[in-house]
C-alpha cells in the first residue's frame, strides 16, 4: 500500500487524489442541496407566489440529480453512495437538533398520535385529532382526520421521536441499495434526506417496499410488500402497477384483496364514509373532509423511488425488445437506435427542471420589478437565461464542434446563439399572447418556458446524437 506522505511530510499523489475526490463528492452534495434550499426559502418567504410551482420545481431537480452527478464527472464508485449517506446523516442530525432546514411538515407529530383515537375506541377516519404541539419554539394547533391506510399509525417506536424513526428508515433504505450506484445516488441525495429529517411518513413505507423489491442481498421479502399495502396509498398504486405491467393477474387480485382487507373493518365500523380517506386520502373536494387536489413537497419521493429501483429493469427490457420484441417488429429503430431511446428520459427530465427554474426566476423577478409589459419581458428574459444555462450545462456534450442544428453542422457559437434566441422567442411569444388574451402572466410564463425547454432539449438531443 502506498504511503500517504513522503519523508518531508508532503502529500503523495494517492492522498491528493483522495482529497480531490472528496472535494468533488462535496461539490455534488452541495449541487443537489442549493436548488432545494433556494426554492424552499422562496416558499417560506412568499408561498402565495411560489406555492403553485415551487414544490414541483423541487421534485424536478431531485429527479434530475443523477444527471448533475454525471455532468460533474463524479466517478461511478460506491464510495460516493457511502459519502452521500454519511453526509446526509450528519446534516440530518444537525437539522433535527437545530431546526435548520427542518419543520416542513406536521406528520412527525400527527401520524404516531392517531393511534390514541383507536385506544379511545374512536374511528380516526371520522373523529378529528385535535391537539397543540411545539416545534422549534413555535406552538402549532393541529386539526386533522386520518388520511392514510391503518397500519401506518402503528409503525412507531414509543418514546422515540418520529423524525429519528424516519431518518433510520431512510438510512436503512440506502443501505439496502448500497451496491447499486444509480439507486444509491437517487435515494441518498440531499432532497430525500431533507424529507427524512423533517419526519415525512413516507419513509417507513418506502423502506418496506425496498425490502420487497430489492431485499437483503437480493432476497426479496414478500411480507414487507404485504405490510406496505396497509400503510400508504402510493404503495398500493405501485404494487398494482407492477403486477399489471407484468400481467401477473393472480398477484394483482391478491393485492386488491389484501388492500381491501385492511380497510374493511373500518367500513364495517363507520360505513362508506371511510372510503374517501382510505382510498383517496381525502384529496377530492367531494370528500366529507376533503379539499382540492394538490402536489405536496414530499410527493417526488415516490417517482424517485420507482426510478431508483425499476429503471435498470426498464433499460434491460428495452434492449431486449429492441433486439427481438415489439420494438424490433415495428421497426422503431428506423428512427431511433435503442441507445437514443434510452437517452431521452435524461433530456426530458433536464428540460422539465429547466422550465420550472425559468418560471421560478420569472416569479422572483416579478416580485421586485412589477408586472408591466416591460417588466414581464425582462422577467421572461431572465427566466430563459436560467433555463438555457441549466439545460446547456446538463445536456452539452464533451465532443468537439461542429454541432448540428436542424440537421446542419454549425459552429459552437452559432449553435448556442440559435438555441438561446429560439428559447427567448418562444417564451416571449407565449407571454405576450397571454397578455393580449387577458390571461394571468404566470400562465404565459409556464407555456413559454415549456416550449423553450422542449426546443432546447430537442436541439441538444439532436446535436449530441452519434453519427
């Protein structure tokens, strides 16, 4: 084994390489944390302005995190997953004790307390849970009806803060996928650990699903899947979708039966009224205790988990289909090679995150300069600049020019100029069209940013395709 220093105490190339690698790992962690905390801060300061798009923006950047890691040049070593796990634990401990980057939900206080209604012989689906709790010096009044499946309220350790439980579930989930680089990067990234440290109740369910579909050293645990079906509705959707895609009708029917068995006692107890919270989580306005459907900060955890666990299988099946399955029979390879097809999700995710970044910048600029026509155009320009920088930095190839634009080779400078001008033209046209029709500026900004993101993604995709 090489020594770390020479006789004069100077570092050797081995230790220098380790230091550079740790610096790169730290940069990658910060790159995932900065957009997360920037948007969370915006939501905290001006929720009415950013609330409609901010939570979706956070999810989009979290979905794009593996692309960020790849573009930073992080080597595909399991040591990076271990670094993310260690950094996440350090952050989470500080966050839980100090409140920094914490307090995003009331779930660590409400979820374990619902079981007290059962002990008092009251149905938590019909009886409201009313109490006050203190979080980081602030007293908060809570009034809620239980909106999940019944087993979730029992998954707790008496005397242990629920935040430590969710953090432990997150760490267990990462350890189960520690030998899968892409899955580890997805599940150990800053967004996921911030959700765990705040005590979101998704993590006990996600841990069980990870046990069910990844397992211990590849040995899947069916009991974990059956328990997950009684905890949170997203799990039921995933398991049903899994068996439907595999055309495993027997297990699909078993899944339906087990799910129904968990809620049947409460239907017999309180009647059909419990179907709204147990099946729909009270997300529809027609539910007795429901409200409008909305996208919450923690929802991105579920598509992230699905991609982390199942995307490698999707890649394998796509390659097999391209060789001998329906893709081959329909001659899809006339237009796309299988490698091109597999590159598309990356460009789509990057483009979606860029569009949402543009909208966020548009809204932030509007807070300071107003909503006159000139201000809208300036806000649109700054949003497109953010979109162009993001998409360009994520989708740019490392090859040498010329690049291709609309099938023709062009120099790097002309390519970048054409892409940026096209984005700005599409965004401005959408905003001005919305103004002339009397629509809210945000609608034009969303449409314009979406069109610009599609244009940029297609341009970069076509330019980076191999000859």
